[in-house]
C-alpha cells in the first residue's frame, strides 16, 4: 500500500512487525488491542511533528511507546533467547546529517531506542553492544528495568514451544521462528527525515546473535537525499541484502518511488529466503509499505489527515 506524493508538512509511518498475521488467528479483542496500540503510537509522534518538532524526536518518542507495549516484540514483550533472556537491539538515524546510533544485546535499558540515540549523540561511536552498552546506559542515566519488566507469559510460552520442538537450532529460515520488530520513519516540517527500529530479535536466538534491526543500512536508514526506512523480518537475510540502504539507493540513483524501490528489494530478499516487511518515507512525502508475509502491523498519519492503521495483507 502506498500514498501518492502530497504537499504535507509532516508525515509519520510506523510498523509493529510482520509475519503470519491472519484474521483466523486473531481474536476480535486482540485485533482491537493492536489497532489501539498503533493509534496511540501514531498520536504520540504526530503531536511532536504538529508542534514543529523534529523527525528524530518523533521517531524516538513513537518507538518508546511501542517498546512499552507488550503486544510487540521490543522492550517489554520482547521474545526470549534460547538461554531464556531478553536481549534487545535498536538503532536510530538522522537523515539530515546521516548520524546514527545503535545498540545490540542490551538487557536492562527500558527504552533501547533512547540508548541508541545516546550512542549517536553522546559517544564517538555508531554501535555499542552487550555489557558495554549496558554500562553506557547507566552512565547516561537512562531508565533501567529488571528482567521482570520485560517478561511476558506469551513470549515465555513461545520459548518453551520452541525448545520442545525437534528443529535445528540456529536456522533462521525455520517457519516456527517468530520475527517481529517495531519501527518508525518521519518527515518533519523542516524537510528532515529520520528512522528508527527496535526489537527483541527472534525466539530462541543463540548467544550473541544480532539481527538487522541495529545494523545501519540493513534494518534502518535515513538520508534526506532519498528516504527513511525501517525494516522487520528475517534479519540474517535483511543484513545480506542491505535492505534499508538498497531501497534508499534505488530512490536516489534510479528515481524510483518508495513503493517501486521497496517492492524490488523485498523481491530480491525473498529470493534469498528472507520474509518480512519495510516502511519507506520519501523526502517528498511519498510513503509506502511493502511486505511478503500474510500481514504487518502498520500505520501512517500526516498533517491535515486522520491516522490509518492496518494489520492484514488485504487492508
């Protein structure tokens, strides 16, 4: 789904993960809950953009809302590793300067997206990982949370199901892996783009595994010369394809629309074996979703228009 380019002062597009999301697997109550959560996230970011705030601030605030919602695989509600831990990844990028920050394997920061921004703005680095990132989070006085904060019974039960199956550990193509991520891309009234992504990764991931979400150019990319992208899906394949940067490059150098570029790169990723989705927002305000799964939690809002949210592939 895409919208034609329009003269909007600002736009915000979000996702909450892609995968086997079908009506017959969703209760009416859960459907309503997910839509309300997406609306809440859109409202949070839109309020910032409507007041002339930056795309970067809107992306961070929007993702913080999604990280706190146990319906999504990020922050609270993150999936469990094979060792029974929650290990969180996030990244953020400023399309104006192409500054970026990312964290991988953090375990105690309530809002990993804010830690990624701190890495971007308050360190000389782009990425920090594991215990080093945890220590930096404390040094930056970001809010810490105990393991109980991130725990949800649904995600823990999913791990037990994964552990009890006869499957090859570490195979990211296995159909019983659950992929999920949250992300946001924004264009502000100053014409600047930003993108951010946050995730708990995949159920049963092995020690030290890092997916595409914190990899600049794979799961996240923003460049005022082209577009902003956030991805969700089979991280190993999205890394190999360099999905987010590849989409921006097609827009910048080939003149493709966000929909054309996203669909082309998604097709190439699927050929490798990777499923998932992306949200793309062009510098001209044109935006698109593209996913090769049955559904993707998603939403968009622009100035002067009501927000729209969707779940299934036929919406």
